[in-house]
C-alpha cells in the first residue's frame, strides 16, 4: 500500500497544478464532479475530461511501474 501511495504521489507531482487539484478534490476529498468543477470555475465537461485523462495517465504510469 505504501508503494502504491508513493507512486501516486510521484505521479501527481508531475501533473499540472489544475489537474492535481481536481484529482485530489475528487478522489481524496470525495467532492462530486459538480463541486470539483465549481472549485475552479470550470464547466462539467472540462472537469470530466481532465479527470478522464488524468486517470488514463495514472493507469499507464502504474502499469509502467509494474503495479497493474
């Protein structure tokens, strides 16, 4: 678990500040997509797209590191 947490932290540090904030608000603080979008003043579609792309990048990163 610590290894995975460390890898996720390393991954998030490499992301843009907006992507990192949105990802953390959605998946760490359990905000809804609507709350997450409102936090940065973004549209729902933009927020969903950024979350989708970030999850896709995270999956690829974890696969590269031999986790998935």
